[in-house]
C-alpha cells in the first residue's frame, strides 16, 4: 500500500468511526441528537440505525474501491474518497429526519442563567498566547529574510516516509502559503475561542448550581482542549511552513532534522490531547446524564430550528454558539450575522490555495 | 449564583429578571462592585431578546441598583434603591396581603407566610 493511500486511510477511518458512533453514544437521550423514548430507540430506531450504517459503510467501501481502481488505471492518486464525509452528513440528515418526529419534548416552564460573567480574559494564559504568536510569526519573518537565498526549485510536499514527492518553481505563493495558513488558522482559532467562552449555557430550574458547576467544567475542558490544539497545530504548521525553507536554504540553521523530530512528536501530542480531553468530556457528560437525566437544556421550540440535526438556524435565539444536539461539542447559530464572518474567513482558505497555485 | 425565569408566568420576563437580581442583592449574594454578565450573555442563556434583558438592566440602573457599562455588562451599585419611597412600595405588598386573605388564609397564617418569605429573602434563599 503506498504512502498516499495510508495518508487518506487514517483520517477516513476516523471519520467513519465518528459517524458510526455519534448517533448512539448517548442512546435514547440523543439518538441522532434527538431525545426519544426507550421503546422507540429499541424498536423503530434500530431499523433507522441499521439503514444509516449500511449506507455509510457501502459508500465508504465503494469510494475506496473506486479510488483504488482509478489509481491503478491512471497511476496518479485521485482523492475520490474525500467526498465521503459529505455523503455521511447527508445520510445523517436523512436519519435525523426520520427520528425527529419522535422528539420527546420536556415539560419545562422555567430556565435559569448564571450571573457569573464569562470573559475571554478569564480563560487566557499569556504563556500559551505568546508561544502561539511566536510559532505563527517566525515563518513569516523567515520567508521575508530568506526568500532570495532559496534555489529555483523547492520541495513542497513530503509523504509519510519523509520522502519529497513534489517540487515547484520558486514563487511567493509556494513559499508564503505555509506561513499564511498558520496565520489564518490561529486567527480563526482565536475568534472561535472568544465565541466559545460566550457560548449559550441555559440551566434547569432545579439543582441549578450543581448543573452549572458541571457545565462550567465542560466549558473548561473544551477550552483547554482548544488551547492544546492551538499550540500543537501551531507547531505542526510552523514545521510545514519552515520545511521548504530549511530544505532549500543552506545558510539557515540546521532545522530539517529538528523539524523531522518535532513533526511526529507534535502530531502524537495533538492526538493525545484530543483523546485525553475528549475522554474527560465524555465521562463528565455521562455523569451529568446519570445525575440529571440530561446534560443539555433545550427550549420547547428548538426542534424546529435544527436542519438535518447538524445545522442550527434560529433567528429568535440571540445566542451565537450553542451546544450540538448530540451533546458532543458546539456549533453556530447560522441566523446570527456573525456567521457570515466565519463563512468569509473559511472562504479565505480556498482563496489562499488559488492564489498560491496561480502565482 | 443564578437567576430563574418562568416562561409561562404573567409577569413580564424583564421584570422577572429585575426581581431576581434584586432578590440576590437583598440576600447579600450580589454585594456592591460585583460584575454582572453582559446583556448578550444573559439573553443567550435564557433564550430571550436582547432588549428584554437591556430593559431589566435599565430599570435597575434607574432604581440606583446597577451601573450599566455598555459592552461589558453591569456592576452592582448598592443595596438601596433610591427611586421609590416606602409609601409607594406598600401598595404591591397591600395587594399581595389582600389576595392571601381572600384566598382564605387566616391572619396568623398570613403573618407566618410574610415572616417566612422575609427570612428567605434576607438569607438569599428561593
């Protein structure tokens, strides 16, 4: 199996696993994000789940086989399997549509809100911010100082076995893409962190303080995971941005070997953090589900504003960041104007890639 | 420390929010100089319009209980509301007492209820 196939296989397996388990990890409390009765979950729900999982596996296997056949025929990789996550989202939305009519509404009249202000400064660690700033800006400065010293052909892609498999003619786009990507990622991440701190946190009218403590701990775990990701994604992008420079410029300090060590370590630490904080979140949510019967408070009309169980569009909800239906993470209220800022920032990525390609 | 609203109550939401904050001030849970969340945070958590929370904050500011800082929430000013006199405040109490007696509660029971509620208010209980 070649390096390209390995590069694609792991993330796709991860995506399949996520779509496989997400609908049922909280059982009837959030079956495709919908609270349903135990009877529905055990009977009609099982048929919906079987149909959904069959479509998931059939699509992935079919796309993998197609990609393998195309690679054997054309001798170049064609990332057909990259469309599989989008197909998975469509299957999830179809299953949600079948489950949503069985939404068990809670008879809830009252809702509570904490009076403790939630500010970004309360969740900011100067050391982390300085480190992220340094790893983001250093490649920008390095490109600025060493661009002229680079040869006319520069390496820009390495496979899993550290072999260079792609070169390009030196140009600003090819060299500056890495640093620009790092800058873009950290800008988006900081904006997301600010909005996460201010995410919607409705509380029940009973056992309010205890529930609030649980939600505050959930938020803290999320923000710690976010900072962990910012640090190690920052290091990975630093390595990716510096590698072409380090490979091509003789006068640079011997970075290549350092980057060769830093890359896999950062990748592993990033993965470790995701698993560690993800597990903490998971077990805290299980405890809250067991203690309160739920870990997420919803309004009575909320079911009308979830589309496919994935997209939240509610013009009457002033909150911008809300908990996902299945309780795993957060999403945005696309009815708020701020959503356009995110869509614009996300659109910058293809713009950067097109600019790099064109130059 | 939290506030609770009843979505099906006849009391307007902004008034419920204001009453809850007053209760916490009286009970000592919100001492002077305590920072309160922004209008956006409370509105988002409760799922109500921004203006509803803004109205509550504005009313409390007019009563001298809060200082509103635009964009960064509000700060508790003090425990004494300087807007209305004792005579003006007796009217709603008179109404509530009349309703209790019309509901058939004897005088001693009404006194007991009043003492109980006052104790809870001062202790910060609900």
